C-alpha cells in the first residue's frame, strides 16, 4: 500500500463513525493523561520502588480476577439482533449479578490464600477491600454494552474519562496525605459508585419481563471463547509483573511497574478504545466484505493515529522520564522505551479481537491470545537471566511475533462466497 492510498483511506476514515468514536475517546484520553501524568509524577516522588511494587502486586492480582466479570456476556448484547435484544438484556442482567458474585468470592479466596499461606497481610487486605467493586458493576454493565451497541462513543468516553480522572485525583491526594500502597489501590473502589451513577443516569436499562429471556447457553457458547481470550490478554498484561517480582525482587518490580505505566500504560487505553469502537462498528453491517473493509479501515486508522505519538514517546523517553518523574527514575528510561514498543502489536491485537468476535469466532481469538501470552511470558522468563532490559525486550518481541502476522493473515483472506448474516449479526 503506497502513501497516497494510505492518505486517501485515512481521509475517508475521518468522516466515518469509527473516526468519530476514536476522536471522542482520544480527546477524553488526552485530558485523562494530563491528570494521570501529574499523579504519576507525585507518586514517583513520594513513594519508594518497594511501595510501588506492593501496590503493583495487589493491582495486578485484582486485574487478573476482574477480567472474569465480563465472560463475553456484554459482547453478546452488542452482536444480538434488534428482535432478540430485550430478551438478551434480561438474561444478561441476571447473569451479570450471579457471575460478579462468583468473581467476588474468587477474589476473597485469593486474598485468604495470600494471608494464610504467603503471610502477605497488607496485599491480602487490599484484595479483600477491592472485592467491593463487584457490588457496583452488575447494576451498570447492561447499560454500558447498550451504549456500545448504539455507538454512543462520546458519552462512553466522557464517563470513562470522568472515572479515570477522579481515580487519579484521589490517588494524588491520598499519596500526599498517606504515602503508601493503600493510597494507590483505594481509588479503584472509591470511583466505582461514581461510574455506576454516571452510567445509569445516561442510559436506561430497565428489564422488560414481557420480552422473556434468551437461553443462557447462547451466552455460554460465545462467552467461553471471549473469557479465555480476555484471561489470556490480562494474564499477559499482569503476570509479567508477577514474574518480574519473583525473578528480580520487589524493588525491581517497582521499577518495572513504573516503566510499564510511563511507557506502555500511557498508550494502552488508546488501543483499548480502538477495540471498543471497532467491534460495534464492524457489527453494524451484515456483509462479510463490508465487515472486512471496516476492519482494514480500523487497522489503518489505528496505525496512522497512534504510530507518530508512540514513536515520539519511545524516542524521547530518555529526556522526559528524568525531567518529569525525577532523577531517581532515570535508570527506568530504557525500559519505558522498550515497553512502549509493545503498543504496536497491541494495535494489531485489538483489531483481531474486534474482527473475530464480530465473525462469531471467539475460539480462534482465544487460541491467538493464548499463543501470544505464552510467547510473551515465555520469552520474558527465558531472557530473565540476561537482565530486566533483555527480559522486557523479549516480552515485546514475543507478542509481536504472534500478533502481527496473524492479523495480517486474516485481513488478506477472501471469502469463498458472501454469507448472509445470522439473526445475531454474526456468521454461521
């Protein structure tokens, strides 16, 4: 693809729903990142790498457990036909409550094991407190996925930005008053009620008993593949920190966690926004060829928008890390650059996830995500004896080797024939 063709596609994409959705998330993300950087600066100057490492361990375990709460239920709402939507929402509402309750129990059990077996009293207490998040999630999840189905990305972006900004502000204030791991962890719980109020105020999600309920097995078949894929993705994003902590110690984990947030963490939300916008955008059209065209458009837009920002961030890490975050983090600058490069395969991963879910092929997505996770974490562990920098480089390389070729393969595929859409908006 030449430069003129790329520019023409990008100009066309600028007028599309996809570009408008990304613009909404992007503008909200810019504001969020300004507040986030301010919070990271304060945290980096107020707490030690050891304290940062304790918070990283607690939050990593929390994120690993929290991914169970979705289980593909919400994606089914997005892909459902108009005729079956009310029944699907009725079933999803009950499933969300039952499933989130189970996830809360799982997290409490993990906390109990940390306390009884590993004597990690503080981290166990943090996990137990964070289980309160699951009291708020089920009451707003149906509304969130309805908003995604309706492609109301501007509203979703404002809700997400408001919660994230409040999270960072609470963290900043707590760290100033109480420089501890708790100050970094507690805002995750404190902002959960705010998220729920914002969601329910902007989208009605009342049950419609007269519509009946969709069979639960329709959710389970689709949800299993999505759950496995999400578990693999979160494992890839969180277990690396556990591996680093086990192999290099808590202080090195604190440095790695800082580098991850200052590098890859800053671009991760942009990539997540691409996946969130692209999935309903693809589902909105029934024909295979049109869906593939929209998927390719998503990859072009993602690369054109994110790549310049990413390259600037990676190339200037040695300048802005000590300048903004303080001289104590100067040794982390090369790690920030290396981990920032991980956003490139993540762009491809977000596109692949949206495409395969829209095609009702979550099992293939799960296989791909699992392979990428094994490659990234395996490479990290294999190269750990050569130092933290080598391990981080291997992690990014393992992710790229699996994701980029796989996505390109699916995007150049041509259908044998055009298939009609099934009633749920996917393909048989």
